[in-house]
């Protein structure tokens, strides 16, 4: 793993990371922080526009609203 090309922000402490034998922790923490930033940016986006609701009941009834169901007298 080359810290100078893949993780340039950690190049200054590359010797300390190698001495502690934790280069995988750098990759995992970078991936985890990237995931959190992506989630945060997704939450900050404006909400999706409301769906267009179409009243399909009037289409086949010649613009007459649906009759309410009345109880039949016995």
C-alpha cells in the first residue's frame, strides 16, 4: 500500500502507521468516513417532489362522482 498515492493525507505519519502495523485501519476508517459523508449528503438533499395524484374514478363515469353505497332496507 502506497500512502503517498492512495492516502496522501496520511503520508506524514506513514512510518507510525507501519510501525503499529495498522495499515488496514487506515483503509477501513477512510471507507467508513466516506460512507458517513455520503449518507449525510443524501440527508441534506431536498425532498423529492410530491407524486401527482390522478383521480381515476371520474374517467369512466363521464365526470360523475362515484355514488355512495347506501344501506338497503329489508
